[in-house]
């Protein structure tokens, strides 16, 4: 199953928004907001996005010989004035701020200087078992201060589960959770998306290590469509007005929500907040990488099938491309300024690229994942690998280990000797097959909680 294979309209090549009202009213409001941004930018027309099916008007490219039309991309260790970065101090004080500014202004947008506070409340505490492990599950509601605009309410949903018999605070892996509305799968002709797997769930695998798990539901932070940009946390900060071109999009809003969850973990004695990992799949794989890049408190990341707007190089022509994210179906993920690169400007004009987003995570460990070409081609596993490889010099500069190779490995090969890791599994568009590999990687960094004898 490929996200992006069904169109809202011809130019967008993406399914209707997940987890929100995707009826005609929402689509019309999205089109209006998209047009407003085009007018702000002075853009008359956009190039068509790629189609996820071979008989479309503009089918996606899956020919490696045509995949790299812009082989030159920004050097993460060269300052904008051409000076070479040779020390960690130059990275932290000069180059990293330059790269952040490029992503803020042109790609993901700027978070307001003073976003509202969040008051977390535990709404339920449940003592139960997960298999043979006794656990405590807390249901939490994050009440966002809306005193600046009482017409907009944002209540964030978070679930936290930790081993009941832990002798101290434990590491936690937090996932961006999909909350599919009724009937969502029917539009794809399937009742199993993402694909399931046999064996222990990812939560059970995490608990077996003595760690905890958490799920934050991003759509309670920000809706997944352009119509929702005047609501959610973005709308609240803008008092319900449309965005300016460098305002934040949904990916940064979802990442902001994850950071607010981490704020809560810092107050919960069951959690070792210094050892919280973040995981997400597909559009939430994008949000995971953005979260890790912008919030240095997260200890480790599992970035699954993130594709365009995530780990995939923007300059690479394979599967989903920039134009898919500039149409009305997905533009809300990004800053308004990003739309320029699907119209008057081109991919090569971007001041930064995805390898530099991965580099912003350094020196913390990052695991990049994707499925096989047969089932997950849209996200471009090789483009994500190449980005991770190109981020390697920054990890090396900061005393860490890179992927160890620039040669794309055979499917199923786990590159885990360094602090950057990569594996392409043989399944489709799912994160399930790589959970055991990620957790083996994470073992090197997260302290396993000691449980008392049963």
C-alpha cells in the first residue's frame, strides 16, 4: 500500500487527510487556504506531482538511471560563505544555526517564539498485564492554554505504559500513533493498513526489555489537512488567521507536541526522561526526524518509511517528489515557502536537503528504515540511505561513527556498526519488520531497567 496513490485532485496525488473530516467542506477549505498561500507567494501555477500508479498522467520514476537529476547538494560541513567546518565548535556555533535557519524559513517553518503552555492531566491509571509483565498505563490529556483565543481548543492525547515492577525510572520509546477514522481503509480496498505481522507487538518487545512505551496522537495537536491550519496549535497561535509563508506546518506542529510530551516525562518519576526515544512511520516518520533534529533532549530515533519531506533527498527523482508536497493535499505539512520549489523554483534551488536534517540529529543515534521496492517504492529507500550516508561526516566530526559505507546494501542487510543505522526490510509500507532490529540497535544506548525476580 502506497500513501499518495489516490488523488484529492489531479495536482496533489495524495489521499484525503487521515484522522480528520475529509468531506467536501474540508477539501474546499483546504483549496482556499492553499490558494491564499499561492497568492502570498505570487505563484500562478505549480508543476504536477507524481502519480503512484503506472498509468497516471505523470507516473513516478522508478528507473535508477533517471533518479539523480541534481547530483550536487549542499555540503553540511561548509559554511554559507564557503569556509570549511573543521571543529565541533564551528559546527555548533556557526554551521548548525545556518542549516536550522534554512529548514525554518524554507521547509518546515518557524515555531512561534512564545507558544502556549500545556498542562498535562492524568485522566486514568490502569493496572494490568501485557502478557506476563505487570504494567501501569496512564492516559493523559494535554490541555493547551487557549486564553489568547478561546474560540480554539487543543487537547492533546498521550498514553504511557511502564513496567509495574521497575525498580526505578525506565527508558521509554514514544510513537506517533495513527488514529484512523471509521471506514478509512475502505478507500484503499483493504482492512489491513499498515500491514500487520505475527509475533509480539512493538509494545510487547519494548516491555520485554524492561522499558516503557508511549503513544502520542498527532491529530489531537494539529489536523492533517490545509483546512485545519486555522485551528489546532497552528491556528491557536495565529488567532485563527491563515499562515504567513514561513509559519510552521503540521510536521513541526506534531514535533512540538512530542516535545511537550517529553516535558511531561521529565515530571514523571516512572520515566527516565534522558532516555526517551521517538518513532514514527510514513508521514509520522517525517515528523519523527523533524522531532529528533529540533529537540536535543530525545535520545534516539527510529525513522520508518519517511520518504519525501523526511529522510529522502529532495533532489532525488524516485517515487514521491517535492511537487507532491506542494499541491493542496500535502502542503500543510510544510512551511508555505516550500511551495516555491514546486513552481517557479526547482529542487536544486533548496538551500538545504534531507541529509542535513539527519545531520542535525548528531551526535545522537538515528535508525533509518524502509520497506522493499515491491510495496514501499514510493518512499525511496535508497534516497534515504544516500541522505544518511551524506550526513555521516557530521557524526564523524562529533566523534561518532557513520554508516560505514556509501554503497547501498542488499535488502535485509542491517548497517548497525555506527551511530547512524539503516535497514531496508522485505515487507511493504510498514514499520513492523524492523522493530527487532531497531531495538537491538537501541540496546547500545538505552539502559535496560532491572526488574526484580518474578
